[in-house]
């Protein structure tokens, strides 16, 4: 083997490893399942501790984003990011609703009134009290949840062939 052949640069670099895209429905289902589980867990934490731990909302964003990313395989992009964000918001809304409903059920039970978890009365009270249900710290944790879910599916930046990624 001569010197020129030994140190020659190949004509074309091998292309990226491709994976067949997974169905979008799987990513949506994974996001919804993660959101529902996260929302129920948050509601139960509030019920058992009588304290709303806002950081759980951030966790819902993380879990929703991770579930959508896992279901999507290597696929990334704005559609999957939107699915992750919508799932996170759904989970947070469910968690806030369940927290509110559990507290309201306990208060109603103290005066001898039974309210179903998804009764019309609780849904109406929740809608009327949205201003007091969502506070300033909720905005912070919802923002962190949305950002985390969005970042979980952000496409990696294109790297030009032959360039050093860390320059």
C-alpha cells in the first residue's frame, strides 16, 4: 500500500443511521398516558399530604416529554414537541383538578354532603375558581414543564461533515 492510498480521505462519509418512523399515534398515546399518570400522582400527593408540591408539575413535563421521545424513537421535531407540550399541559390540568376536587370532597364530607370526583358541581366550582386555583408559582412550574417537554424532542443541530462539534 503506497503513502497516497494509505492516508486518502474517503469520497463520501457514510450517511446517518436511519430508523423507520414510528406511528404518530404511538407518540400521542404515550404522551397522554404519561400525562394522566402524572396528573393522578400529583392529585394523590395533594390528597395525602394536604400540600401542593408545585415541582411535580415540572416532573409532569419531564415525564410527558420523555414518554413521547421514547415512543418516537429517534424522530424529533416541532410536531412531536407540540404533542409533548400538550400532554404536559393536560397532565398539569388534571393534577390541579384532582387536587381541587379531593380538597372540596373532604370539605363537603365534613358538612355531610357527598360530591362525586367528576360531578357537575365540582367541575363548575373548579371553572369558577380557576383564578385561585392557578397562582404565580403555578405559572413558573408550568413554564418549566412546557420548556422541559419541548426540549426533550428538540432536533439536534446539523453538524457539517468534517467539522468538530465542540469547536
